[in-house]
C-alpha cells in the first residue's frame, strides 16, 4: 500500500500494488565440447551469454480509499479500482559470460 500523498489522512487514495507471481529460469546448456566445435559463429556468439527467462504474471495495481473493500477485488481481472489490470510480462535477460562488456559484446541483452 502506498499513499498518494504524504499525509495518510482518511480521504487519502492508496495505491495497492500486487506483483503477482515471479518465476526466473536459466537455460541449461550442453558442456559437450564436440558440440561447440561444430557450431557456426552466430551459435558461438549466442553461447557467450547466460540466458534467464523472467515471467511476471498476475501483476496489477488498484487505487482505493481507506475503508474500501479492495482485497476481494484482487481476484478479479478488471474492476473500477484497477488502474493497471492484471497483466503479465515475459523477459529474456542475457548476461555476458565475459564479465565486463567488451567493445564487441554488451554486458546485457534484454528481449521483451
């Protein structure tokens, strides 16, 4: 709960942020060197990054007043209280295995 202004008086609007479910997975790669030896340059470049899949599902934001019955509204997809309806976000984050970025490889790549 976040008050819309500094004083938390009875008529202050409150933002209720529900971040839903966060799931983070990393890709498992083969360590078989014979596989690497037969890869193209593009495939080798892809292997220069650890890949993480980040899924945020059921994220929502409601705007309520003190005393409003808002908890049951979290189960709904869209209500008059919602300023951000339930939504999902899927991101792939690629982190360079070389540590600090080089001139040719960025530290991170993000795909939405």
